[in-house]
């Protein structure tokens, strides 16, 4: 589903964010990008979402070289991604359910249809009872699960989550990870960056990065035989 071929990324003036990264991720995998802050994890997620271009190398998504996508087709491409990025905050002056309805309304759904699908999405992350609340009345973990509901309301086949458990206590982090694992169990491919090691055991594969270099890749035995 996703293939990185010798991908490097430089930012001026001479920062090497990624050097010579190669991996492939199959449909339905739950993959962690692990490594310290600054390792290049966000850059990889942004490349998969066609928000950063590699300086060299290829990024294939479903066999398509996304570095060659025309800018006019980017919104359509991203509509099929569930993005949970660090800088995509919730709208604080709108209710939880209104936040989750937003992507559907933007892509032309009717209000009734959007409300129904947003409610289903909130049920999937266990937040149906908070639909009419405002984001600031929720705990950090609940806010992150609203962001997940918003990301999956279009039923994407691929979820990209950048440090979804950062700043959360253990209980909230566990709830967020359980929500993401439930999507994987339903067949959705999930790629999650994390600098903490606690949840790595639930992955089908862990790609370790350090200073933009792939240091090692761990793959569960079950996945190694099936992919
Ligand atoms: P991580 O997500 O693992 O914390 P990032 O992918 O955010 O790492 O960053 C990798 C490196 O690239 C860091 O040195 C970071 O400062 C640099 N970097 C990321 N984005 C930019 C940018 N837009 N401009 C300049 N440097 C950047
Ligand atoms: P955490 O410690 O994980 O941040 P909180 O203790 O803040 O969680 O929240 C626990 C519960 O209290 C949550 O269900 C949340 O919705 C509710 N809550 C938190 N802050 C407020 C608030 N300002 N107004 C109403 N409810 C709140």
C-alpha cells in the first residue's frame, strides 16, 4: 500500500531530515514510527499525505508516485486519508459533533447525513455522550479521540497519526491507542508516530528512526510470514 524507495529530505540550510529511507507497508498493518524527537517521524507522515516532497527518492501510495500528483488532485487524494496531525487543532467554538461533521460538510454531504455519520464516528471512539460538549470541556484524551473521529468520518483506508498520545496520561493514551487498534482490526492501515515505547508491542511492525536514519525495523512473526 505504501512504499518508500531511498527517500531523502533536506531542509535549507543543510538540515538532513531523512536520509535514504526505504520500507513498504501492506494493507491492514499497524506500523509504528519510533524514535526521539527530531528523528524524522513527522516528515515521513507528511510525505505520505503529500504535504512534503522528498528531495530524492520515491513515495508510492497504492502504486502511485504521489510526488507526481498535480496540486489540483491533492484534496481528493487527502480525502481518502485519516490525518491526525499535531497542528490540526479542533475548533473550540463548535461542539464536538460539529467538529466531526466538518469534513463531511466540506465534501458536500447533507447536514442530516453528516450528523448521522459523525454520530457513528463518535460511537467508534466511545464519545457519543460528549457530542454536544465543547472541546475545552473534554480531557486531553477525549479531545484526541474527537480528532480521531474527525479523521475517520470519511471512512479512509489509511490513518496517519502523529504522536497521538503525546501529553496524555497513561489511561487516556491507552484509550486513544485502543481506538486506533479498533480501526486496524476493521481492516484500516494505521501508521502512528510515537517517541514512547509503551505501545509498540501492539504493532505489526516498528520502524525505528534516529536523526533521519532508519536504525532497525522490528516485525512481528505473524506479519513476517504473511507479507
Ligand atoms: P520528529 O517527528 O521525529 O520529531 P521531524 O520529522 O519533525 O521529526 O523533523 C526531522 C528534522 O527535520 C528535525 O531536525 C526538524 O527540525 C527538521 N524539520 C522538519 N520540518 C522542517 C521544516 N519545515 N523546515 C526546516 N526543518 C524542518
Ligand atoms: P485528564 O486528567 O485526563 O485531563 P480530566 O480530569 O480533565 O481528564 O477530565 C475528566 C472528565 O471531566 C472528562 O470526562 C471531561 O469531560 C470532564 N471535564 C474536564 N474538564 C471539564 C470542564 N472544564 N468542564 C466540564 N467537564 C470537564
